[in-house]
C-alpha cells in the first residue's frame, strides 16, 4: 500500500535540560490533512539514532491546539539522517489544520 506524503520543514526547537542532565528539545510542524498518510519532517539535526516522540492535535481558526471531533493518531515514527517520518491517521472526510509536536533527544 502506498501512502500519500506531506513534506514539511521544522525550525530549530527549544532546548532544555532535565534533572537527569539529558539534552532534549521540542519543535512542531503545522499542516493540513485527512485520512492515512505520511508526514516527512525535514531537519538536519535528526539522525537514525535520534530518540523521537510526537503528539498530534487539531488547530482552531486562530492556530491554537484544540480537541475537535476528528480522531487523530500518530503511528510509526522513523528518524533518518536529515528528518523523521510519522505515519498519521486523521479520521475525517476533509483536510483539517493539524500540528505535530516533536520531542527529541
């Protein structure tokens, strides 16, 4: 099965240190989509060994996160040299404004 793919570029995120001294950072990407598809986030700091966790949310008309009526899920997460790919499912008949927040180390 071939998935449609959305390519987006990530801006450098906010870096922070936890109490354990781990260097971690966050960033996010906004896009519109519906159905089952791949989101390819392009950013030079990702490598195949980067630890990546993501969350997904719908955006309201002001661009702020909200809990809408559509169910949104992130599935597979695959970092590679220069980016990370997320498999996304948005259970809605039309494209919705969406954000993936990315936590990485």
